[in-house]
């Protein structure tokens, strides 16, 4: 099969390929565009990353192509024998054709010069082993020794050689197999799928950072549950995320059973994925019920309970992030907050929605309230359509109340107008227990709607509370305002 020049030019910047072709002709070296760029031509997907393989020095080819294109900067990685140039939005990487061999304790290969056939053989999957010639004599000719085009047409993930060898050599390819199957909605060929299970323990030689990089791509796919089901079925998930596989299973006592929280969580994840591309909101969906196995209890007369799983789950989030080498910054805190709060809107939606409860939710969630509501709406996975409709209708009421109260009271991320410093200054006291009590009481009064989020009303309540604690003001309101510059 031959890919026509016109088809190639539909997906490429012709100036780049013309320059590569001219240099390949001048050097008279077999040169090919390979891998994902070629695969995406057949999938009719746009790609900005071009991988060029030459039989010879990739660095030399890159430098000559850059000179022809007027590109001043060539990024060279001598250790790997590769070089990269940027042309507009395009990134072009050049490498010499090579063949590889591996030792059992490492995914880092021993590399030596090779042919295009050697280079294609080392590729992870047949759909990524396609190559198109860029040499002027054979420009546009497809090299497809493993029937990758047929596998694209049949929507199959398959390795070019024995899958056990492919996965044993580089176990990260197992995660990539699942990732490609999830992103492209392809099936994994039977022997390739079987090899995933047979080599699952080889994943232990891969750094957790590389594993989670592939996992995040699965989480960001259109339907991430497909990937998680494959990871669980093959035993790969257990190798690096046993806390999640612990969700799987249903216990039964006296004809009472709970839902399978593994499948429930995947449904919640898919529901969130339909609404948002936010990776960390999707992580919150993954972890919202992570503590249920630890908090599961059967109580006669009540059935199965998971009391405080939101609090226990909140404490688990940093440990999981640390183990998976995920960022321990505001992203982790965001996930932690949503896990902690994920039941609050659900509780509101099942009862009469009071201003006070909504005000407190808005205060606690702050700017993350919209994502929290998205998570909670996704958490309604009941098969009872009437129940789902009732909850979602109540969520609409909660959302409406949130807008109304925010407009009226401005409590999102609010700081009480009376600070501890003001309390100490007014009453002439040092940091002490009464200061904290007065400050918290004022905050609670605002959240309960007893007073407005207003300095004057809060100041009057402070004076009253101070009197209850036997405190007398030593500064007037005017003096305090003057000191604060208000």
C-alpha cells in the first residue's frame, strides 16, 4: 500500500518534509517519518509531533535540515543520539535507526545502529511501527511489515513481535497498550491481552512517575472507565494502586448487600469526564469513596454503613498522592477538599435546603463550589430513574440557592470582618482563649444568618460577647477604624 503525496500533505507542513527529503537525497540515506504521526494519518487525526528516522546520524540530519529551513536552534541529546527542532507549532525529532536488546532488570536497552526494519521491530505496537519514506527516490512509500494499517482498520492493539518479549523488555508498554486501547477505543488482541496478565509483575521495575504519566492519560480520555477495567482485568492496577482495587466486591449479610464501589466509582468518573476535562476533578471522582473499604460496617437494622468515609478519605489523599508521586501542592489540597465535602450537597439535596446550610457549604467550598457540585451530581448513579431525577432536581435548587446567597451575603472565601487582632486591640488583651471564642462566634453568626457579613453588625456582636467574658473595651470603634486605615 502506498500513501500518496497529496494525502501526506493534508496532514503535514510540506516545507518541513520537502527539506528533510532534499537532505536525505543529498546524503543518499534511507529516511522515514515513523510512529504516531503516520498512525494518525490513517486515523485522520492532526499531529504536531514528527519523528524522523534515518539510517545514520539523526543529529547530522537535524542540523542540515535546520540549516535548510533557517532554524537557528537545534536541541541535541548526544547521550541518546537524537536531536529536535521546532518549526512553528511543529516539533520534529530526528534519530538514527537502531536495534535494541534488554537485560531482565531494566527497561533501558542496549542500543546499536540498525536498519529501518530493526527500528520498526523495536516499536511497541504494529500501529506505531508504520513508516513512510522521505528519500526522494521512494518518497511517499509506506513500509508496513507488521500489517499495522490492517490493525488500524480492525481497531486492534497488537505487538510486532511476541508480546511476552515486548512487555518483558519494556513493561511500560503494558500501560501504553491500555492507554492506546482507551484513547482510540481499540481492542487488545487476544495473545497481547494475555501477555499483560502474564507480565504484570514486571511493572515493578518501572518508576511510578512513568506509570502515573500513562495513568493520567487514561484518566483524561473520553471514557476512562474502559482503561481502568482493562487495568483491573489484567492485574496491572493492583501492582501500583491497590487502594483502588480494594473497592471491588460486594459483601452480603442476611440478604443485605451494598453496591460494588469499584464500578460505582468508575461510573462517577465517566460522569465527571462528560462534564469536565479537569484532571484533578477526575482524580477527586476516583478518590471520593476511597475510604469505604476501611469504614464498611454492617449494623443490624440499618444494613451496610460507611460512616465518616469522607473524613478518612480526606486523610488518605496525601498518602496516595505521595506514593504515586503526584503533586503535593494546591492540586492535592483541591482533591482533598472535594473528597471531604462530597457528601455535603447530597445531604442538602435530600432535605429542605436552608440558607444557613447553603451558606456554610459556600464558605467551606469557596471557589471550588462549582466543581464540587459537578462531582456530587456525577455521584448519583442509582438505577432508579425517579430517584436520580429527584436528586438532580434538588441539586438545581441547591445551585440556585448558592447563587442567591453569594449575591446577597458574599460568603464565598470570605474573611470575618472582625479579626483576632481587632478583638485584642479593642479589649487590650493578649492572645487567649476568649479571642478565639469571640472570633469563631462572629463567624458562625454570619454563616447562620444571625448577622450580616458587615463590620458594624459584627463589631456590635463583638462588644456583646466581650461583655459576656468580662471584657471592657479600651479603644473606640473610631480608633480601630483609624488604626486599620478604613
